[in-house]
C-alpha cells in the first residue's frame, strides 16, 4: 500500500519579499548602467525629464570603457564627436553615478569656455538633485564649480561622508593645474589650437600605465 504524502508549500508573506526599490538599489550598486537607467534623470530634446538610457553612440563609448577596464587598462578616450549625440550627457551621468556611490573619488571636467563649463555644471547639479533621497549622498557646502559629497559641517547624526567631489575648470584658467588623487577626465574642445597646450598641461597628472 502506497501512502501519498501531501507536500505543504511554505507560505511566503508579501512582507518577506524585497521591495522594488530595494531590488533596484542593489542592481544599481553593482552596475553603472542600471544606476543610470534607474536614477539619472536628463532633459530630452522635447524638454521632458527622462531617465538616462544609452543611445547607440553612448553605448559604443560605454562598451569601450568596459573593455579597457576589464583588461586592467585605464580608460583614456578621445571622442571626435558631432553635436547632440549625447556624449556630454553620458559623461556627466557616468561621473555622478560613480561619485555618488563610491568613496574617495574625484572627477575633473575641463571645458574650453566659461559658458560651456557653466552648462556642464548645471547638468551635473540637476542629475544630483533628482536622485532619490534614499541613495542621495550628503553634500558639503560647495561653490559655483564644485560639488563635494561629504558630511556638511552642521551634520550631527551618525554615519560618514563619501569624501568625493566633482570639480570643473576652464582650460585656460591659471588654477587648471591641480593635483588629484583619482579622477575621470574629459574635455570639450572645439578649438584645435588649445589641444596641444591642454594635453601638455595635464600629461604629468595621469598615472602611467605599463603593460606587465
């Protein structure tokens, strides 16, 4: 005589399941692409706020960066780009992503003109302001060309800051030579005559990569 045993499946309570926000947060923590498509907001050409989903040009650049990083080679990329392809937007999104979820990171952006610098900075501030409060790092008092992600002087709660910062410079300014422990560098160059000067000025600040 065969006696069948009834299998009782454990009941799973709704409260035992992770929330959608918790799932997205974990994915974003592990992957920059998920962080951008979940949390980085940009203004599209129609004036709407949308999340940053890479277009074909942005994906080509991102894939090349991933390829180099996988090989252990610092990603140093010169993009000869047309206008309105989203390269600047991609770069700002990537910077905000890495600065706001990692400690002790510094990003330096150099533009060729003052108005370009201001436009880039406003875009970066917009992206930061639209981050959900639960993942938005505390911001220390910053200035017109620098965002500092660290504990503000008035902070009295527990926890620690990221000690990360986002700084912008105009290429021809006198303070364009600054030591930075680690940074993601990009420049907006539309004037060929300053290209050699800018590269010479920053050459000594890049860590030298040598194949092992």
